[in-house]
C-alpha cells in the first residue's frame, strides 16, 4: 500500500548495516558508507568492508611494530608511546593496500571487540573464483 516491499535479503542486509553502524560507535571516528560499503575516517584511507580485517591492541600490549603501523605513521611508529588507557584499532582492507589506524579509550574494549567480530563474521572475504 505505501511504497515497495523489501525482500528478505534486503531486510537482512539493512539490519546488518545498522548493526555495523551501531558497533562503530564504540571505536569512534569511523563511519560506514554505502555504495560500495566502506569504512571512512577523517584523514584516513577508505577501506572496503568486504574482507576487511580488524585488529585490536591494548596500548601496553602493542609491543610489536606491524607493517601497517609503519605504513600509516612512517618512522614515527618506533616512537609511538604505548598507552595503557587506549586501544589501537587497525582496519586493513582485503586488497592489502588500504588500512586505517584508530585510537579509542580502553574502556570501550568490549564494544571494539564486538565491532571486530561483526566485521569478520558478517563481511568475510569472498572466496576466489576461478
């Protein structure tokens, strides 16, 4: 009667997008955009959601220096202070060329881990065709 009806697949996709957008609030500073579905943050590269990998490191536990961290911060990666009151959230694209590094308060760890779980569970990399 009023507008078009959504299919079950469209309803599921809409629900998954809403759930993902709510989960990004825990990380802060990152948004989810459509067409194509991607993560955006001010001053960072966009990262496609499909196949993205999310890594969460607590400040004091982030002893290792990852290639992504070096790529994002350059030589300053060696001097970045390990702060126990912060989490470092790295979102890497499936293409390996796009990544973003975000900081959020350590008290939001549960929400940040839920965000990572949603990305890995609901938007896995597509299997190779061939």
